[in-house]
């Protein structure tokens, strides 16, 4: 059986997205068909539209999603029809060298569905991050479905599928923020503010939010920042040092992905502190640092990909914390929009007006 549903595609580089009919096959071995309830509008989807990921147009956009499993392939046992799931783009294989070393969050062989979703004329679609969830239904590898408590709001839960998990994980998993630590977060969009929330969850005593936009800094305060620094009017490194007894922060999370903000992060950390890069740079960017400073300051320079998360471990835990009122995922949902509102949501995202717009079905 083939399912005819509405979905949002990017047909060519830079062209406005469009809502059209797509065809979704029934699941085969190792696959699951998911009815999408909500999907966040992430900057990665805009990167796809702009050709910044690859040129395998047309793309079926959307990947930060939650929904209900409608059917599964004959060999699938991890999820069943009726399960409420958050989709993830790290379906670990269990057999690669990273998985065998007990580090599945670095899996080098993650799984996607093998069958293609198509346009009505048979043109295969490239699903964003192997998901393609700006669609009423999508086909994914069963391992991309993580079962969580159905009491959670789909609009909030789906954000763990990408940006919010990236920020939370940058603080908790990659940065290993501990009780009493001082933390600075540079860049307070969706990912950076999730890092602020993660630092608070981990017990940081001082959380310094840094951005150029006072509106984003106010969002950060609401999510746990104890201090804010506007980099447009203040020297970021000096301000962070002054707020940490002249030493710099124990952990600095860079959520912008630019050489100039990375240098700020490097010099705003304490000796032997940790820098975590979770902002995504573009291919042409270069970083130059005095090698003696890298040597002399010790500590760790880390990158965080998807917050070093293991979905089956992290998603249910974070949803439980959300339901207990200890993690405010609802605060990241700036607005809910219809499926045909994605293009306008991209514009609001670029203007910094929202943490997340969420398509609600």
C-alpha cells in the first residue's frame, strides 16, 4: 500500500519551499511508518533548502519530530503500532567500531529507511537527515523511533529530535557540567538556550549567557541563566572573566559556529577548562590560535555532534524530567504553525524572532 500525504519539499537550491503530495510506501524490513503530530522548524532544514548540506534535490524537509507509529516492518520488535515516539537521526548500528567500543553516540554506520518516498511522478525524495517529517506521514528506520511517555506534548517532545537535544547534550554529555561549575554559553538561539537549560539541570552554580540580542538573553534568563552579556556592547572575554573571579568559566559552550566566537570561548574559559563547539560552521571557515596558548592552557577542546546523545538513553529520561516540571521544553515552542507556514517560519527564524516554530498536524 502507498500512502498519499501532504509534505513540504525543497525542489531546487534557494527556491521557496512548497507543499505538495508525496507518496509514502508501507514499511519493509527494519522500517516504521510514523504519523507525524509535530515537527520543529530547524536551521538545518534551511541549510538543505540553500544547498548547504548536499545537492540531492528535491528534499523532503523536517526532522525534529514526534508522532505515532502507524505500522512496522515484519522484523521490527523495538516499537509497535500505537507507540508515541520521538524521531532521531542517529539510529545506531551496534556493530561498528564506535559501538563495539561502548561509544554508540559516535556510531559511524547509522541507519535510515531503505525504501524511497517519492513525488507523484515517481521522483525520489531525499529526506532531511534521513527523516523527512514536514509530512503527514514519513517512513524511517525503526531505530530512528524512540518510544517516550505519551503524556508529553508532541510539540515539545519533538524538539529533542535535534536542536534542544544538541544543546542539552553539549552541556550534560559533552561538557560534563557538574554541580557548582561555572558555565558560559555563547549564542542563545534554540541550541544555546538548550545548553543553558542543560547547565541548570546539571547543577551549575553560575550560568552566563552571551548574545548580541537582548531578546535572546531574556529567553536565556527564563531558562536558567544567572548572568547575561551582550557582546555588541561588552568585551565578552573580559565580562566572563570578571563574573568568574578573574578566572574564566569551567565550561564554555560555543553555539554559533564562527571563528571569532570560538576564539572568545577559548579565552573565556578557565585554565584547564573545557570548550564545547556545538554551533555548526560552514566549510570555508578557518580557525587560527597560537599553538602555545593551546598547550599552555590545558583542558579540553571538544566538538558536540547531536549533543553526544544516545536517544534510547536520553530521550525517555528528558521526557520524564519534562513531565516532572524540571525541564521546561514548552518554553522552546515560540509558536505552532500549519504545514504551509514553513517558508514564513524560516524568515522569522533568520530574524531571531523565535526559538522554535513548530508545525502541528
